[in-house]
C-alpha cells in the first residue's frame, strides 16, 4: 500500500515538474493550458494515492477534478491557437459525440452490464481522446500533440481494462499517461500548440445548429425514457453527460457572442476611423486619427508603440522577401510577449503600394495584435488613401495657384520663376522667356540649364541652403550670349501651397562691360587688350 502510493506520488511529482520546467524553458504564448494540465496530473496523482489507501470517496472527487481540469486544458488549447483557429465545429462534434456515447452506453451496453467499468470515465476519456486527435489532425508533425494523444489513449485503456483485469500490465497504462503528458511539455513543439493565429470564422449552417440542439436535448430524453420504464439505472451517467453537454453548448454560444461583439466593435472602430481620416487635412492629423483608431481597435494596455513611418529602416524590413502584394509582416520586439506588426500603406481599391512608401508600425501584445490583424491592415489602407488624397489636394492647389499667378502677371516685366526642391522650373514669367531669347522652356527644364556654367555651382549651393538670399550670376542664352542678373530667392519649401523657391531676377547687364555679353574665346591675341582683361573683371564684376 505504501509503496504503491509512493509510486503515484513520484510519477505525479515528475509529471508536474516536467511541465513546469518545459513552460519556463520554452515560454509558450499562453501558459494557462499547461498550468491546467499540471494541475490535472496533480489531481490524478492525489486520487491514485487515495485509491491506494482505499479511500474511495475522496479518490472519486480527485478523479472528477482531474477530468474537469483536463477538459478546461484542452479547451484552452483550442482558444485562438494556430492549430485550431475555429473551434466551433470541434465543440459541436464533441457535444454530439458525448450524447452518442451516452445512448450507446445506456441502450446497447446496458443489457450486458459492465458494473466494474465507470461509464463517466470512459465517456470523458473518449472526449479527451477526440480533442487530442483533432490537435494532431491540425498538425501531424507536432510531437507534443502526439504525446497528449498517447497519454489520453493510456488513460482510456486503464479506465477500460483495469477494472476488469487488475494487474500490473493494465496499471501501467496510467504510467504511460503520466510520462507522456510530462514529456509533451519538454518538447519544443509544445510552443506551436498555443501559437496565436487569426480566428477563422466559418459560415453559419443549419445542420450544425440542429446537431447541437439535438445533443443538448438527448440527456433529458434518455432520462425520460428510463423514468417511463420504471427504473432509472444510469442517473449519475446521464447527469454528468448532460452537464458536459450543457457546458459545451454554453461555451459554443459564448464564443458566438464574443465573436459577434468583437466584429461589431471592429466595425464601429473602422467606421469612426474612416470618418476621421476623411476629415484630415495634413499628415499630423492623419497620425492622430490613426492613434485614436488603434486605441479603439485594441486594448489600450496592450499597445506599446504606434507610429506612421514615411520610410522603413533596414531593421523594419521583412527578414525574408514577402513579395509585392504583402499586406503586412511581423518583427520581433524587445519583450518576448510582444510583437511588432508592420502594415505598408497600400491603396485598397487598387491593391498597390503608395509611390512614396510608408507604413503603419504597431508594437504590442502578440495575442491582441493577431486578433486585430485584419482590421489593422484595413486601417493602413485607409490611411494610405487619406495621405494620397491630401497630396493630390495640395498638388491641385499648387497648380491652381500657378495658373492664377500666370494669369495675373502675364504682362509683367519681372523676371520671375518658381522652382521645386530639385530645382526643376515649375513656372516662369513671360519676361524671363523673352530675356532668354523668347523660346519656350522644355517641360522638365531646371534652373541649372539656364545659368552660365561658371556660376552653376555657386547658385546651386545658395539655393540648397535654408533661408532667403541674393546671388549674382549670368544667364546663358541659346546663342551663347549672357544676361547678367541679380537673383533674389525666397525659401518657401515649408509653405503648404508653394513647397518650393520663388526666384526673382533683375537685369543688370547694362551696368557692365559690353564684352561680357559675348562668349569666352580661347584666342586671346585676336582680341583687344581691354577684352583680354575680362578674366580679371569676371572675378570682380559685381
């Protein structure tokens, strides 16, 4: 008796210790299922110790606790995991299987009564075996899932054979349970059992609802049949099966209500975010609208960082090529419990990336980010549309401003031009074209092309500096003659409507030597002496 109790104590302590060590070493995304599995092994070991000392009432209590904890453990494995993203069908099948086993036990096996075999234990073992088998069907290479299935099969074998044939061989089936469930936590594949994944919502079908309704009605119907026959012989089995079926039905309805609430909350959040993004007028307002939307879509305590990046750094690019149509990718965060989601700004109707790039970057708890993954991708697409709308509105405003300026100063004598940041001429006055010979400028002409080569570097450096200023230079005509001008520029690159530089020029050619209007010549001996002194005058001409 003592040695038998010591054996179960050692097996239980070893299994619980293995699970604790495996959880601390591999750090799964959700630890609750493994703690429930450890508690179920501890309850099983306590029940076996009581059974060794023939304390049957207390042993049955521990065994029932063990089944309850194990059922909660396996249900936790199916909540939001990568293996079982949609557990609605599993719960429907479990409820139907539970009631089917009840009918088979009462009306088929009841004639050849197996008094020594516990019907509730067998039904519970089969349900655990079905859940473990579903885990394997989702990932056939998961060693931890195979070990859980082997342990459940060992428990079913022991509960079925040990009451009939009591010996060391049948008792060893429970040893298999302790060993396999303890080893399942030590294998690295245990992490994949709780890896978060986006929920997969299957469409509603009438046959599944009908099957769940029949499963919920079967235990009362079986009880009614036995009551009408005059002898209720399987009351405990019917009561426990009815409780399990009711628990599964409530879980199924609770999942449906939770999914509906989450979908409604995401819809309201995206609707409010879309309305806010439509009203934005600049990039800071888009950033503020995105932060507010993320706070509505995700729990505020789970979000660590939200940023709208114009360009991605090398550390924020995907580790492996994701293709041109990738809507998002994942990056590691400093905290093992956190992840970073990068959603490139894509134009949703066209399903293409914005020409200017950019991405919505969110760092937070991995479970919450995965649950809201689809909504965040849609939010990034709406942000891309808002930014492109703002850019187009500004471009149209600048074009209208240029057209207005062109219409107002068409007959002005001012030499004037508006250039972009890359010094491409966006607008030039008619007087400037006349000063250069009257020819139309090419569509993509730059200011460098109008400046004399000797002055280009100086003018380029002056325009690259911030602020207003004045510089003297020479414009070069098509016939290689020069126009000496005093170039005054205003830096309006930060102005929302201009976003460039406004250049005005004053012709000062008449104040200088007429020889400066002619191009340089390499034959200096043929020119008068006062022309040979032009190189010195060129340096000090202003």
